[in-house]
C-alpha cells in the first residue's frame, strides 16, 4: 500500500484567500475558480457550505459569481488532473490512499493557526488514463464520471488522469488535521513546512506549500501512522 499527499482548494495564488477553519476544527472546502469554459453551474454564491452560508461569504467579491473548479469532488469521489502530476497519480493502485490537504485560515477564533491541513482522502478504486482509452471507452468513462470538473470542461481530454475513490470508504473530513508549521526562509518570508510531528510519523519533510511534486509515502510503518491519523 502507498499514499500520495496532494494540495488542493482555494489559496492566495488561485482565488486570493484561504478557506476558513472554525473554532471546533470544522472547515469549509472551497475549490479554486474555474479558468476555462465549462458546463459547471456551481458558483461561490449559489453553493452552500457546510455551515449553511454560501461559499461566496468567504471569498473576494470579485470572484463570488465565478463558477468553481470542484476538484476533487466529494459526492462521487473523483479527482482529475492533466498536468505533470499525472505521472505521480499513475503510481496509484487499487486500495492505495490519495490524501488531500489545503491551506486554511482561522475564522473568528484563536484555536487554530493559519496552516496546511488534511481535509479528506480517497481509498482508490481505479485510475483512468484517458490517453490509453478507445473512443467508446472514453465516452463510457465520461458518462460514469460526469461529475468531475475536467469532464465538464469544454476541451479535449488529452493527458487527463482521473482517480476515483470508493464511495463508502472515501471521505471529506468533518475536522481538519494540521500538518504544517510556519518557518522563515533566508529572505525573511514565511512558508509552511511539514511539522516535526508529521515528519516523524509520515517520513516527509520540508515545504509543502506547492502541490508539485506531491509527497509519496511508501514505507509501511509511515502508512500505518497515516491510517491512524485518518482514523482508518
């Protein structure tokens, strides 16, 4: 068994803000803005978060009516990517873990710092490489995984990888799990690195602000620690 940790969700570089974390450790998962033409209809303003407030309540005014790139999505549990991350995603096998983390910022509380937090995971059911599909297979998978943001985009599916999770075993967490702490670089700027606790438990280290390269965990002791963290 192996696991890949991947950063997702709105951030200061894509959307301009971090999603909120509340005083009880719950949070909103807020996707990045969609940047290409899509059949998606969900905007920040017309989509209610788990608190009952529209997601638009937490994002800049200028993007509140933008459609969202809901990826990953936690209704049918799919994640798609046609970028250089595809080479990492292709390493996943059935029953592996794809773990998602996001930058979160405290909302009207002092209990949780601005940091990177695990927000959910997939237990992998299958990994589909659209470059290797026939036309009929492509059409079948497009129907099967129609809820994925990349399927909704009005563009070709070249290089697309879709990872699908088992519906009953994959999860958007109720409470976020902190995995980073702030550090200063040589220029005096703050960045987020793996916390000492997570470094010891999962065997990863250094900055995890960027989603590339994803972090791969293959040591079985580290995998067992990750499963304990996720309460699997």
